[in-house]
C-alpha cells in the first residue's frame, strides 16, 4: 500500500511539475501546433530523460547529506521560499499570452527534437532542487519516513513518468485541437497551479517550524 501511495504521489508531483511553462513545454507546443506530434513526443522523452538523470543525482548523491535535522530545517525553509517564488511566477504566467513560431522546417525532425528536449532540461540543474522538494513532500505527508534505495528508484521513475505523461498529453491535445484552445483555459490552469504551489510552500514552512520547535524543546 505504501509503495502504491508513493508511486501515485511521485507521478502526480512529476505531472504537476511539468505544467509551468518552460523551454521544453514551448518546444512541445511548437511541434504539436505545427502538425508534428511525434517530434513533440521526442522532445518530451528527451526532457524526461534529463530530469530522471537529475532525480538520480538528487536521491543518490545529495539527499543522504540532508539527513541531519538542522540541515533539513534550512532545506524546508529554502524549499518553501522556492515554491512561493514559483507560485508568483505561475500567477504572472496566467496573465501572459505566448506567441509561438510553428512553421520552422527543423521542427519535424524527431531525433533532433529528442536532443532539443534533453539539452533544454539538462540546462536547468535547478531540477535537482525540485526532486528534493518532492522527497520532502513525501516525508512531510508521512508516506515515507526514510527512503530506501528501492523506494528512491521508484520515486524517480514514477516522477519521470508523470512529467513525460504531461508533456506527451500536451503534445497530442495541442496537435488535435491546433489553435482552438481558448487562452482563458490556459490562464486558469496557471492561476490555480499558483494556489497549489502556495499550499505546498506552506507544508514546507510548517516542516521547518516543526523541526525548529523540536530542537528548541530538546
């Protein structure tokens, strides 16, 4: 049961983390709206490959050093601030229109599209912080107390699958609907995502306060 909850949580967090507009999302949209859905899928696969790589770095390279309560308190504080910043960014996106060039002939090349997706994602090492935030959410919700190597590997795989699922779904939805998606729907998506991020930020800040109070009491 715990593994199922952990899988669903990681998948959901990966899916949600892919919603904010970034380079990979723009390239997926350009190819999908230009009539090249499989090239858009290749971008999604390249992006997911890079993010899974960063997930392995986060869980197997950095996370072991965050086990001390004092370090965790600072991490939760930093995570809460980062999530608040992302919420503000999402609210700003909800008021912005985006223009895309969808006619470039290079957009149809699938192998190049995979490389584009990978390079765009690998140029964003902040994804390591995103993975560590996901780990913190799982711990704060009580789904996992201490991650085992097997649970860490499953979390990274499920998170990568969730991220790729959003990008692939975006590719086929945009390819099918073309330019008939109302801007208001996209705006509402980013608007409500902002509130979700505020809620997650509150979870992290409460975790920081809880650790601080426990240390004061000890």
